[in-house]
C-alpha cells in the first residue's frame, strides 16, 4: 500500500527517504503531515530544545524538553521510567 518517497529537508535541503514503514507508522498514529526534516535535522532540532536540570531522585543530570520550574520535580530518563513502572 505504501511506497518509499523521497522528500527534501526544509533545513538542510538534502533529500531523504520517507519509507513505507514510516508512512504506515504515521498513519497508525493519525499524523496527516509528512516529515519536513531529515533524521539528522530532527535530532539536531530536538537537541537544541532540551534543557538540563538536576534529577530530584538520583541527583544526576536530567535532559528534558521543557523549561524546569522550581515548584515541580524533574527526573532523569532512568528515574522517570522507574517511577512510571512503580505506579
């Protein structure tokens, strides 16, 4: 049903393949728009929007996609998963 498509990244203007499997995943999730960026540019954008904080559980570095507030706890990925699994 789906076929690989070649798209142009809006950041680096390089071609990238939007695979049939990725298209199927997008459809299953209800996404209606095709990706605008290649994987490298998506990762770079994601890294640029991450904030560092101190994990309230282990004291390690936590990288989170939101600006931490002092009135809310912040957890690193490992502690977040541990707390989620305990709930």
